[in-house]
């Protein structure tokens, strides 16, 4: 049963005590920790908290598994492919463990939260010392301490298999090590109540719950004051932000405006936006908020009404197209991206043609396309799925070709124009050594001095490909 559970200050203080214990236990020499992340931005955000905890426990960060004393793998369950990659990589840590018997291997995240995977990690991956779920990130020090305390008594009893079936956790004030000094994730809510029939996320991330506006605004102010130039608000469906908050309630468009009003030179983005809950109020807020990027990720998933219904998406293609038209009316320069699933159970060639058709109508700037992957425990996994994988692959390749052609055409239209970009890193390649992003999130490669990283600049686009733009600083 779902009950909102706000972690209180006493519970957090207890975690600080575990951090101290760990710090003392590893004080004899420098210890290193590595966090390996799979999946979506929500997981990247959780990994920043794990890094924050590990730093507070006295570990130094490393990206080198051979050097690490703790390896935490933050996993994803959204498609089978993601899970297989994780299992392969976790399996290969057996060698690292042989080299360093002291190594502590932790597996967390959405994959670990599923009962069947948790059991598999416990029974078939003996090198894993700790299994924990996304609801337990706030108590990571306590779990890690249990492992350390029992260390040296390996075998069945010394392992900690958590990932308890819990729900509703909202934790504020956790430590965090931001991955970047330029761009930041800001998680505004967790979980999902939509239960799209193909999707595992509601089962592993639990029911939707929003952080309080005051906590979010305080964090946004902190990021702006620290000089962050790009803030992305995160939630599985940001459009239903605020549900269940009671007196504190604020809806997403108002939250967007409030964050945009915070002083500072930054861009504001968000993801993901469920089409059923995207409203005119949202588009107006985007258009009128000075800092809000005119970029919208609006996953359509499919162009066929019959399949949309079977997916439990609560909109049809006409309603979706109407929203796209409205959003573009408010923001003629809107950069629009989407997710599409090919080969949902029962999808026919005719349904697939409808997907191609909606893609041609909307002309997305970029698309993330996936072949349907059955997830145990979801309704779609029980549906008849007669189309062979090879045929789905043919559809997928066709869709990708269309998506690439449209992206290429859209990118070509940037050439000759000048855009304000945020320089966000080095490409590691010459002659275009810097990477940057337009307000709409398009990637622009530039030539310039690395001291520009973290700054806005004007770039004239000189050439383009399907995936990127190339430009000169002006
Ligand atoms: N909450 C977000 C997306 C979360 S998952 C939203 O609603 O848009 C990211 C994407 O993965 C989804 O949009 C969907 O396109 C894809 N996806 C989810 N489950 C999948 C599955 N079982 N098989 C293939 N793709 C899937
Ligand atoms: Fe999954 Fe649908 Fe929720 Fe997105 S809205 S996380 S696709 S159930
Ligand atoms: Fe994967 Fe969990 Fe995100 S399943 S996509 S990491 S919410």
C-alpha cells in the first residue's frame, strides 16, 4: 500500500552516524569508490546522491574498477537489453573481486528492485555484497555499513539483500556530488501512476510523489547561485507534478515560472511530459518564462489509435497532433523530440504505417526509437505477440531511416544562422574540440579555447549532419 513517507531529520542524522563509522573503518589508507550508472536521468540523479554519500563516508572518487574498493552499479530495467548489459558487467566484476578480495560490490536501481532480479542477483551473482532499490538510496550508508561490519565473514550470511518492497519515500537534504559544473539535474518528483501497459517503471519506482515546491525552489536557487547554466527538471511525468501535496500544492506550469524567476543566467528544461497531461497552460508558461528553453520531449510511442489504447496512453493521434500544433503556436521555434516503441503486442503493418505517418506529420527534431521488450509483470507481457522479431526489426529500420532523414533536413536548415549556445565540454576530437548546445538542446561542435566551457557564446552554424551541427564562434 502506498503512503507518502517523508524521511525525517532524525533518520537522516542516523545516516550521518553510519558515514562516520565507515570513515573510521577505512581510515588506515585512502579508499576509492566508483559508481556506474545505467538508464535514465532519474538514475543519473540518484547516482549523484550515491557519490555524495560515498564522499561523506570518506571514499575518494574513481572511474577505474581496478582501483576501486567499492563499486556501486545503478541499474535500469526498462528493456531487456539494459538488464543483460548490467548482468554481463556485474558478472565480470568477479575478476576484480579475485584481484581485490576486499572489494565491495553493490547493485542498486530499478533492476534490483524487481523480486525476480533481486533473487537472481542473490543466487547467481555471489560476488555481489549489497542489493538495494531506488527507495533505499537515502539509507545507503546504513546498508554499506552492514556490509563492512560483516566483512571477513563472507558467504551467504555476510551479504545484505535489501531492495525491500517499499514505496512513497521522499527524502530531502541528502548529500550530492554533481557530475558537472555546468548542467544539473533537479528531480522534482519520483515514481509514476500511469501504468502504460508495456512499462516496468511504476512497479520499480513506485507511486508518483512530488517534492514540496519550497524544497525544489531552494535547490534551484542553490544551483543558480553556484553558477549552473542549465537546469533540467526531472520526473516521469512532470505534468502531473503537485498531485497529493495538499496545502503546499503548486502545479507544474507555476513551478516552471517560479524557477524561471530565480535570478541567474541559466536555461531551464524539463522531462518527461506525458501528452495526456500537457496543457495550454504549460505551453503558455514555457513561452512566457524567460529562462525556459523552447524544447519539449513529448513521447508519442505510436501513431495508431488502436495500439495507443492497448498501451493505456489516454490520448489518440488527433489529440496528440492538436497539442503539437498548440505548442508550436506558442513557440514557433520549438524543438520537439519523442520516444517511439515499435512492435507492441498485436501491432500490425497497418498500425506501424500510422506511426510512420505521424512522424512525417510532426517532423521531430530527434527521436528515441525502441523495439518493444516484454517486461515480466506488466500487462503487455501477457498479450499475444505474433509478429516475429525479424519483422519488427525491419519496421524499426524503416522508422530509423525516416527519423534520420528528417533530423538531417531539420539540421540543414540551421546552416547560416547564428544561435546562442552553452559550451558544455570538450569533444576530444580535432578540429572541432568543443561541444555546445543550443537552447533547443541541439548539439553544436565548435573550435575554441576550453576556457569557454561553462559559458554562453554565439555560434554561426556552418555545416550539419544527421546528428550534429558544426559552427564558428562569432
Ligand atoms: N516516463 C517517460 C519515459 C520512461 S521510459 C514517459 O512516459 O515518456 C523511456 C522510454 O522507454 C519510453 O518512453 C518508451 O518509449 C520506452 N519503453 C518503456 N518501456 C518499454 C518496453 N517495455 N519496451 C520498449 N521500450 C520501452
Ligand atoms: Fe512508463 Fe508510462 Fe509512466 Fe512513462 S508514463 S514511466 S512510459 S508508465
Ligand atoms: Fe530505467 Fe528506472 Fe529510469 S527502469 S529508464 S532507470 S526509471
